C-alpha cells in the first residue's frame, strides 16, 4: 500500500504537468505506471467514456491492462462501465465469485485476472470515464487504499478537464492565427498574408527568368452601392466580386482583399508583360457584368493597376504593391473601367512624399503637431477611466495629414525618436495638468509606441527623463505596443518592457489579434492590458468565430490577471454584449470620438462628465 509520502509525490508530479503543454497521452501513461508502483496491484488502466459513444482506451500500464480495458469495451459490460454509470466505485475483490459481470468474468479469469477495482472519473456533475486497478491474486483493498485510489481518479479527472480547456484555447489560438491572415468577410488572404506570399514569390523569381506582376483592383462607384442599397448589399457585392475574380485566376495566382473595395492579384511565373495585361482586362470585363444580389441587381465597373517585379527589377513587396496602387489611380484618373500599367514617369507621389518628410522634420518647431484624445470608459457605468493620445499633424498647405502617413514618414526619415518624445512629453504634461480635476483623479493616458522607438537604446532613459520633467505619475501612463514588436525581437522586447515596468509604467498590447503572436505571448511578456482589435469587435455579434475568439481572449486575460479594453465599439448591442463577457473597458465612437485636449478637459470639468452613455443594468 502507498505511503502518504508516496501518494503526495505522485499527486505533486501529476499536478505540475497540469500547467504545461506536455501531451495528455504521455502523462496518463506515466500516471498508470506510477499507480502500479505505489498500490498493491499488478496493472492499471484509464478509459474515457461518453454517452452514446463506445468507450475508448486511453492508457494502460502493460499489455494485460490493455486487454482488460478493451475486453470491457468489446463485451459492453464490466466494472468500468458500472462505475461510469453510477458515479460510484466498484470493487470485485474475488472475480471468480462475481455474479454481476459473467461474460467479462469468464474471459478475464482465463487471462489471469483475479480481482478488479474501478473508480469513476468525475468533475462535478460531469462523468468522464473510469480508472481501473487490476490484480492477479484475490483479496480486498483496505480503506486507505480505496481512498487513495479515488483521490488519484479525481486528480485524473481534473487534469482531463484542464487539458480540454487548454485544447479549446489552442483551437481559439489557431482560429486567431487564421483570422490574422484572412479577410473575415470574403475569406481571402489579407494584406499581411499577401505581403508574405509576395516576398516568397519575389525571392523565387530572382532565381529564375520569369516575371511577377501585381494587379491592384478597385471598384468604381462602390460608395454609391452602399448609399443606395445599404452596407448589407455592399458586403454581398464584395463577396460576389471575390468569387467572380477567383474564377478568372490561373493556378498559383494569389487573390487578396486589401481593405474596403480594394483587391490585389499576385501573378507569378509570367513569361512576358502582356500576360498580366490580359489578366487585368479579363477582371475589368468580368466585373462590369451585372451582379444579382437577392432582390437587387447591381452594375459596377473596376479600375486595375499593374506593376511588375522580377529579375533585374524591384524585389521589395511593399514597393511593387505601391506601384500597382499608383497605376490603379492612374487608371481612375482616365475615367475608370480600364487597366493601366504603371507609368514610371509619373511618380509625383514619391516627390510629394519626400516633400512631406522634409516638412515633418520642422513640424514640432512650427507648432504644427497636436494631440487628440479618445476616451476609454468603464464598460459597466460609462465613467471615463482613460484616454488614448492620437497624433495629429496640421500641415500648413495640405491640411490634416493622417497618422497612417505621419508615422511611416517619421520612421523612414529618422525622426521617429524626436516625434515620439514630443508625443510622450505632451501627453504627460496634459496628464499632470488634469491632476487637480476630481473627475481625472484616476485618469490613465495611453500613448502609442512604435517598434522603432522600442528598439532604440535611448528609449527607456527618454521615458524616465520625460516623467521627471513633467512630474507625471508613471502609474497613470500606459504605453501601447503592437504584436509585431514582440515578434520582431522578443528577447530585447521583454527586456525593455521589464525596464519600463520598473519605472512604474503599465504596458498595453494594442490591436490584439491582427498579428501572428500566439495566446502564450500574454503569459510570456509583462502585459497589463490587452486591447482587442476593432475588426473583431465589429463582427463578433454576427460571426460565431469572432465571438468565440473575443470570448476566449477575455477569459484567458482574466486568468492571467490582465485587463481588457475592447476597441471600436460603435453600437449599444456591442456594448451590452461586451459587458456580459466582462470586458472591463470599452473605446469607440459609441461613447466618444477623438477630441482636442481642451474638449476632453472641459468634459472632465463637467460634474457629469465622467459618465458617457447609460450604465449597463
């Protein structure tokens, strides 16, 4: 009989595996071996059972145990099945005298079995199967042995439930990975996957004599379809466009949806440029035919731009994609409903970009930069708990330049560190200025950090210096990073994030789900907050896959003591559903659009300013 120490050792060994990714089969095989070592038995087995399904063998300590497990399955009778059905242990200390399992008794006795004890695997009201103990000599097990065996069975059941939960999370992670590479509406590859495919294709073409073409397709007058028939019909049209274009492609071509009504075809192994023109013309012609969308018939046209890469040409995926985009706009300027190969003499956009980069270098000095803030609210009562700082550039002649243009310009021209320092210092000054407002006593300011900033060796000292100069409370500063930063250099990222945490700052993982990071990254990095990307929130009420992902991410975050912010909340139904899922905070147009710092300050001064929308309940 097992001593208390031996039992504790086995239970401890088994419990430690519950928090690992060790294979279930290997763990159960080890368990039955250890049970034989510490219990007065000759063999042991575990069988999983489900109602309406034949029992399936899981683990056995030796061939004899396997034989007895399979025999009960074959005969449809035995102590294993009775323990599963009743939820109570079954003891047969002398099999020769047993009258309950005649068929099993006769076959098992012939194979050398003399006694068997079976203990149900149960978790609450859920029944999972049974743990079977076998012996080649008759005689009872004492009370301590019976109690120890049931304890081992209960621990086995707990592990199986834990393993199933882990498998469910892994399934969610796989779905998350698929979602990060595919457009949720059409199922086509998205921009990220297209760029990966292009990079592979371009490397291959560099070793051959064939060309690669990118055809950038944009629907003409798509906005009119949405305005005239609604966004539902618009979505149906995009799905039908994807289907129609897919039918026109050659084997090996890749079709992706970029965003909105923009699609891209990557064509490889072209012998000459004319082949790409033929593909583009077929697409333009096919999309001009009417679309029957339920009770509505829609007629549109399309513009296609073509750019080439291959031996002796440009081999950068972003560059060739940009050239095809430029060619598409050249086609639109000619009236649309046509294809256009890029005019390499008409790269005024590049000159404009260079001019913008030059202007951006002096934007801080000319006081052209400003911060807007979008409130982050408590999901339950709508109180403002934070605000995300959003960079704006008011260009003297071009008006407002979008952040999507400003950040790449700053990174490409080597001034991201200066721009980032200005953003951080301005946000901290605003945070300090709002300290005296009762409604802002616990307000947190969220500041985005680019990959370039995080890899800069001067970044952590810069943050520390800004906090000191502005007298800002580091506990109320949240730095937002993206998944791509963690993937680029995970070891360096972990070090920098730990140093930032040492300053008292909190870390938020922004746009979660749009990159490649697995759910395990939430455990591997010192993340305090996860911001679920708005692309998931936008569809999770209608799409079961999106809802499952959002649900699992929230559940896992809570298990790891990580706070959730759901981005892009635009409707009351989304708000209510997120409250049900226990997302702590929300951000989106349903509560407030980005606003000037002065406007947010006025809102905070107002006695009711800390409540946006009605509380849930």
